[in-house]
């Protein structure tokens, strides 16, 4: 994000505002792709975002996003089938210092969801969600 602020001459508030406004469906994290792979695939194919736009929204380097997208395309060909009724989360919750899964689980927990409900929503083992939430709590303290 700091690189974007320096190179594009925009404020941190503008970066955060745009990434908070951009929403991604939770259903994309239910498959076999990693969190970042799912995000890059969804933004690139479903939202038709350029790598520069994706970099702006995620705070990740363009090269990282390009290689991640290539891997995602190999693992899961085709578009995500998303409906307007799918639960969406703000892209701005994804932070560079935490894993995508940590960010999502922590956000959903802060929204009042129980760990078992988060596990169901993400198609993860409840023990995985418990571990991830406790790990991020340790990083925050």
C-alpha cells in the first residue's frame, strides 16, 4: 500500500476507502484455492480488474498477483458463479500482515458469527477456524 501511495500520489485514506467499498463474495473461499488465489481469480475474471487495480485494492505487488492468478487459473478453470444473494465481505479487511484466512475469520468473528458458523461458511474444519482466530488474536496483542 505504501508503494501505491508514493507512486500514485494518493492518500492512505483513498486506498482504504476504495478497498472497503469493494466487496467480494464469501462463497469464493469455499473451494480448493488459497485465499489470495480466490481473490485474484474473482477480481480478474468476474470483476474484470487489471493487475494495477487489483494491486491498489489488495496492497499486494503486481507480480505477486500475476503469479497467484496463473496458479489459480490452473487449479480452477472457469468463472465463479456468484449471485446477488451471496454474503459479501469488504475487500479492505484483508491485511498484508495477516493471512487472508486470518483476516476473514477475524472479521466474521467481530461481526458476531460463532466459530462453527464461520467454519460452515468457509467450508473449513471448525478446529482450523479456532486455530486461525487464536493465532490472529496473538498477533494483535
